[in-house]
């Protein structure tokens, strides 16, 4: 097993669903010149269909957590190419 996986921190069990969603939704990114953000429509559909969330507050929380993970991923990808991520 690669050292990066052996040294990975334990994830709080309450946060695993967001990490799993981030990975599941990564394939929904728009194709283009670079890596794009996961669309909110994909996040909301996932939360409703896969997680069964319907409460607006739960949906906002789901999007906020997945978006935070995605933002960090996009920053890391941008730094690999020496480019800053455009704000938007």
C-alpha cells in the first residue's frame, strides 16, 4: 500500500458521507480546458437521491461540506499547473 494511504488521517465517521459524495461526484465535473468545480445541481441530486436528504437545511449543509472539499481539491490542482483558480 502506498505511504500516502498508510499515513492518511482517520476521518470522523460523521464526515465520511461528504468524502464519499465528493469522490462519487467528481465524474460530474464539466469537461474543458481545466478541472472544473462539481456542479451544485449534481450535488443536490446526489443528496436527494443517494442520501435521501429533503430538508433544506440538510441540503445546504451537504453542499457546503462537499463544496469545501472540492474547493481544496481545485486549489491543489491549480497549484500543480502553477495557475490560480479563477474566482466565481
